[in-house]
C-alpha cells in the first residue's frame, strides 16, 4: 500500500473561496500534508523565499497578477528545485502540453474528484510520477505498474547511467542549464544525453517524452535538494 505523502505544499490560487476550499479538502484526503496558501504570484515568490522548504507548488494558471504560463516560467527560473504541478480548470491538451514544456512536473484538472486529487498528489510526492489529466494520458486511470517503474530499467534500452540521471532531472522540470550546473558539465553535453533518451524511447521531443513516461508510470528516484 502506498503511504500518504508528508511535507509542505504551497497552493497558489487567486480565488479565496477556491483556495480555502482546496485547503480544507486536502486536509481531509491528505491530512499529513501541510498546506500553505498564496493568492498571487508575488505572494507565492515571497513565501518561497522566506517560509522554509516546500516539497511542491500547486499553481493555478490564472493569478491576480499574472496569466497563463508566465507564472510557471517565473517559478521554474527562480526556484528550479521546487517541483510545480499545475491545478487548473483549463485542462485541454494544448494547455497541458505547454505547461509540461514550460517545466511543470504534472497537471491536475480542477474537475478532478477528491479521490483523483489525492491519488495525483500521492503519485507526484511519494511515487515521483508525472501526473497528467485524461485528456493527455490517453484515459489511463492508473499507471501500469503499482508504485511506478524505476527509470533505471531504461538501461535495457541502451541508456547509460548518466543519461538516465539526466532524464530524471528532466522529469522534475529542470531545464538544461540547471542540469548542467548540477552535473558540472556543459549544456551541449546535457543536450546530447537528452537526445539519446529521446531516440531510445522513440519520442520526437521533450514534451512527448514526458507524456510517454507518464503513460508508462515511470517514477523519479528522488527529489532534488536545492544546492547550498
């Protein structure tokens, strides 16, 4: 049985009723989570800068001071080691794929049931899986393997240990420059590793690669700590 997730989540939504309602709901379905609230991108940034370590940001695409993917891109740029999952009513395929391309680790529809929300956050926080709505995941209600497949099994496709490590960072939403900084390698080297992973998995681009890994239930080994 998969354990319930622990840790701190920052929920950013500009509608007070929705924000507090989701906080109450999360308290019921995932009581061991500590849920903090923000109503704007500015408040989200301020909280991330000063309120300690967060395991996840749940981000609405429309906040009082920003719209669309601008807020997501800002968070990925300023806080690359804090995973971001989008929580939005705008869950069409193009929007979801654009969010993945901008660095989101997953996307939860606001039309999801409480059980779906619980399972999605458990998948992201405990099993380290990318979560996508059914509009993109092909209607899969659950990953093919309980608990998710380990990325290390991709060695069977000819990927090296380093290429699999880089792939894990990609799943967590890190861009090439952050991965290069972690590995102390050039972005050119990182891009070569990602290209090898794309070719091995038959994915035409980075976004389709993330969708494929989500559909097959692959999980990331661990959460990246922010560098000191």
